[in-house]
C-alpha cells in the first residue's frame, strides 16, 4: 500500500531560515525548485556554467541564485 503525504504532513518550521539547494536541473529540478520557492523557501540552483540548463535559467524571469 502506498502512503500519501500532503502539506499538512510536513513540518515547514524545520526549513525556516535555511537555504535549500537543488543540484542539477534535469527533468524535475525546475518543478521542485519552483514549488519550494513558491512555498516561501529560499532556493538556490547548482548548475555548471555552459550547460543547457544554465543558459535556459539565465533567460528566465524567475531566476534563482545560480552558481
């Protein structure tokens, strides 16, 4: 049986004042980063300069701190 988790199951207080790093930006990295950012978390994305994701992220208006 699969256990489903919902927002009410999370303790967001544990993340207050912390920075969450997304390393890489593959098929789901953008969605995870955006969800966290929209939830009020401070998010940074770790990309290497010259990657496809680096160029794409630099063009976006909702750019995170990239490095």
